[in-house]
C-alpha cells in the first residue's frame, strides 16, 4: 500500500518533509498540498510533487477521499483547527510543534482524540528518533543507575528580529521539554528561569542567554542554557549524571583536520542538518503506521504536557518566581 499524504503548509519544513517523502522515504506519496499562499504550494508541486493536487483550504485537503493521512506544517496558530479536522475525519495526522499555541487548545485535541478511542496524532518532537539521544537513553538505563541531574544547552548562532523572549521557551526549549520527559520517563513539578548577563548580539526584544531550571516528580534536577545568539553554530548538549556514572550526548559526526597548526572539526549551523536523520526516521515511522489507522511516537498527550510545561516556564520568565507545574489526569488512551 502506498500511503497518500496531504501536506498543509509549504514553507521551509513543509517543503523539506515533502522532499523526504518523495525522494528519501518509502511507502508514501504526497498527493495534495495546501498553503495560505497558493503560489508556494504551486512552486512545491512543480519541484517535488508534480502529481499533487493543490487545495485552497487545508480543510478541503483533509476531507479529500484521495488523502489517507495529513502533515500539518503550517504556522502554529493554525495547528489546532487542522488537527481537530483530521481527527474528525478519522485520518492519522502528523503535526509539527506546537500541537497548539495554548494548553487549552492542546487539551481540546486530547479530548477529541480520547473520545474517538484511537491515537491518530503524532507530534513532531523528532529528537526521540535521533540516534544519539537513543544511545544516551540506553546508556542511562543500562549503566548509570538512578539519574540525579541533567545539564544541557541549546545554542543557535543567531535569531531574527521577530524572535522575542518567550519564544526561547515556546519555539526553542520546547524540544528539550519533551526530550527530558522521554529520557527520564518523568514529568515536571516546577520551573524557574534566570537571566545571566545579556549578550551584546541580542536585540532589545529578547533576553539572551537564559537558564531554565526544572524539577521532576522523582526529584531529578535539570538545568538548560538557552543561548540563541551564540554566534559560533547550532550546538545541542546534554549530560546525564547518575548514581553510577555520567554520560554525554555524542557530538554529530564530523571530520577532524590538522591544518595550519590547528586541530579542528566543523560545527553545524543549521538545525535541519543536525537532526536530518531523525526527521527521516520520525516520518518513516508515521508512514509505516498509517495502514493500521493509528500513530505512535510523541502523542497528543505529550504535546499537551509540553504546552502546560512551556506556559509555566514563560510565567517563570515573566515573574522571576519558581512556578509549580500541575498536570491533569492522563486519559487511559495514552497509558
């Protein structure tokens, strides 16, 4: 069976996912495209999906009898409506983060999915599919004993003028929020954000860097440096400290050179390159599950918990206080 996929949102990530479905992955074909700028969808059709139909509205794409499953890659404010429409149509849907722009919106998705009694939503937290993170998780579980602390960093070379302080949580740290929960099989009970001295490279609307401090239900303490104008590259770091040892996330593969009296290796500058194979793996997993009519990977519940946790972190940014994180009862569907 070739899974027929409709892609809503043909910007950078929608284009990249269409390319990988058409040229890299197996078992699927992009048959439908939609974007609020129709010319973008037409351009993508011409370059990577010549047989795809272009729809003026995402809702019409979802309703099409020719579409088996949906990828939501549009702007975050539209995610909720498209995911709810896919659930109502009974179609598996892969949604890039965020699942919704508010925790209330994410809860509406969880409620709709739970009412139907079947997991149809997979959220694009690709780090769960990254080989390095999976190696780190196995090492923690098999060799480190009980985890005690996590030290981490999320660094970008630079961000645009429209990037503001809360985006360090909602757009950047959101990946760490899900990754830490998955690594530890644990949830958060509190969040705090502190601000070191501001870099001269940050514009006036963003406080940079930031340090997020989290505590989990099992007492693990986590610190994460968010530095989005670090200048030197895209750099993701994670160290787990356990009772029996310490393990670090492996560096991306790179050639070491000896040249002009220097020993060096390149550092990536683009997040798409850093997690390229993870993006491939998460979408292949989604495609492989569509014929069964359900999904795996990060769930709508994971998206909802990430939204609750990120809202608490933003409140911690704004108040300077330690903010309690309280989660509702998890529906049985996600057990």
